């Protein structure tokens, strides 16, 4: 019990001692704060007195400067007022001169007004005279024409009505024609989609070539930046390059096998070399074209050697070799010609005729097909003219020109050529009429474009849906290029029948070449 009272007393004593210490600290702080506040008040009063004295000094200086500025501004204003007074005096003098001039003009205008009134009276008299003459002429015209004014007006309205009706009928026919063509294009589009889903082997073999690629990356390099490489390949070779989702394959499409061969070899070499850009494409295509020309020459020489024929002009041999890259009714024309030469030789041996002459006619009978895109006319007549130009036997010339009865046959060899040609064409799978018409249409497109002046080359691409025409920049200007495109499209519409539409693109390119030595 004593411990409890001792603890309670100790706690109470500690609390009293804490309260007393806290009161002492607060009392000391209040005394220090009051003394600090009094010091600050004395400092503030001293600073306020200094500020007042400085303000009074600044005010006196500002007042002095203001007086000086006011006096200066007053002098400047007085000077400006004097200048303006002088200007005002000058304007008053100028206005007096103008007033005098206006008085003179007013006097002149009054005189002119009197003259105009006199002229007006004279014009009125002349107008009345003119109206009287017009009335007399109108009466005379009515007497000559036998029509009154109302009748003439009715006749004029009747003619205008007829013209409007004709124009309306023409417009209606045009709208109907446009609707018909639009419906026809939609139908052709549907048919085209169906054909694309089923491509016949004959057409594929004749018009396209697949080129294998080492990797998918090569497709991007063939296309090039913004498509410049693929455009350069198509422009240089005249072949359409088709790049689709087929892995590691690019398809070259073109109806001319010779161009397609040049494009195929060129593309393979570019892929092997790895440098694919417009300059290398142009250089490679030029080299390959020379090599293909050499292979054409060798093909002609091999054909004559196989048949044992001699004394054939080199130009005829070269033209004969070009048939290696020509197709007719899905037949290779050079193979067809060699086959026909063997057949005519066998038939001539049975009939007791000259075998070499018969073979010569059979080999050369379709040589004109190599020139059908360069010379107008049928291939038989073109071939006969070519053979005659290079000194071929007249018997051979007549048989070649007459094997389709376009000229009168003059020997039994001509009839033999007709029979042999019919036999070779009659074997199963030798002819495909649709393919022939398709290729002929593409050839006709290029032939029409090449017939215009200034055209250097032309290529029918996109299965005949587009015709690209390259022109000589020195002969065809930009404005004339637009007129040329319209002229070619108009000629195609007049002379050809074709499905859908044909896009005519005229390309005019100027190249500046210099060599650094």
C-alpha cells in the first residue's frame, strides 16, 4: 500500500514539474518575441523614413524631367502646326486652280451638250429613215419568199424542232449503246473470270512461259523500286510479266514466241547475275536479242540442211528461221514447213516430179508469215514477193503465192502445195481456230499502231486488252502523242472486232547519253 502511494505521489510531482517547466519556456519565448518585434518595428520605421525621402527625391526628379519633355513636345507641336499651316495654304492655292479649271470644263461641257442635242436630233431622223427602209425590205422579202412574218417564224420553229428531235434521238441511241456496252462488258467480265479459273493447255503453252526463281525475295527485286524494273522489262521485251502468289515462279505472257524467248533468257540471266536495274535490263535484252537473231539464222540453215536444199539466199534463210518462233493454229510454222516439205517430196517422187523443187516449195510456202506484222497483205502474197525479190525460181514463186488460191496456179507444183498443206492441217490437234483468232487479233493491233508515222515499236499485252506504243521523241511531241493515242484507238474501233475494251498507251521517252572518257 505504501508503494502505491509513493508511485502516485511521484507521478503527481513529475506532472507538476513538467507543467512548471513548460510555463517557464513559454514565458521566456514571449519575452524574446516581444523584444524581437520591437526591434523590427524600429527597423521598419527607419526603412519607411528612407523610402519616403527617396520617393520625394524621385518625384522631384520626375517632375523636372516631365517639364523638360513637355517643353520639348510643345516646341515640336508648334513646329508641326506651322508646317501644316504652310501645307494648308498650298492646298488652298491648288484648290483655287482646280476650281478655275472646273469652271472652264463646265463651260466646255455645256457647249458639248448643245452639240450632242443637235446630233441626237439628226440620229433620230436617221433612225426613222432606217426603220422605214427595214419595213420596205421586210415587205419585199415576204413578197419574194411568199411567206408572212408569222409563217416564217413557224417554219423556223418547225426546223428547230426537227433538229432538237434528231439530237434527242441521237442522244437516246448513244445512251442505249453505252448501256448495252456496259452490260456487255459485265458479261465479258463474268466470262473472263470463268476462263481464268479454267485455262486451256493449248493457250497456256502458246502464250506463256514460267520462269523459276531461286527465292521469293527475287520477286521484289524483279519488280524494283516503284515497279521501275518490271516496267523496264515489259517495255524492252514487249512481254507482260505476271507475278502472283505462285511460290518461286514468274510467268511471262506474250503472243509472240520470239519476244517471249528473248524475255525468258534475259530474265534468267538477270537472276543469275543479281544486278537488276533498268540499265542492266536494257543491256541484257539487247545482247539476248542478238543471240536469238543468231539462233534464228542457224534454225533456217539447219532446216535447209536437213532437207538437202542448196542455193538459198541468206536473207530468205534468215526469214525462214524466224518461223521457229511463229505459231499458226497452235502449230509451229517452221516445223509445219519442214513437215510439208517432206510430204511434198514424197508426193513428187510418186508423181515423177522434181523432188528438190517440191521440197523447196513446201519449205518456203509459209515464209510470208514471218513478215505479216511488218508488211500489209496475206502471207502467201508477201512470201511470193519476198522470194521474187531475192531471185527465186518463178515456178517456186507462183506455187507459194497460189497455195491459198490468191493468185492463179501455173503448175502442178502449186496444186501439190495446196494438197500437202491441207493434209498437214487435217491431222488431229494441228489446228485451233480460237487460238489463231486470238493471235491474229494481237498481231492486227500492233500492225495498226506501226502504220502511224513516228511509231518505233508497239506491243500488244494483257491478252490484247492494252496496246503500248513507243514513239520517236524527235518526231512526236507531247501534244501529238495525245492525238496519236486517239487516232490509234479510233482506227482500232473502225477496223477490228474485239471483246471489252483496248487501252492504248503512247510512251514518249527522251534519253540523253554521254560517255566519260
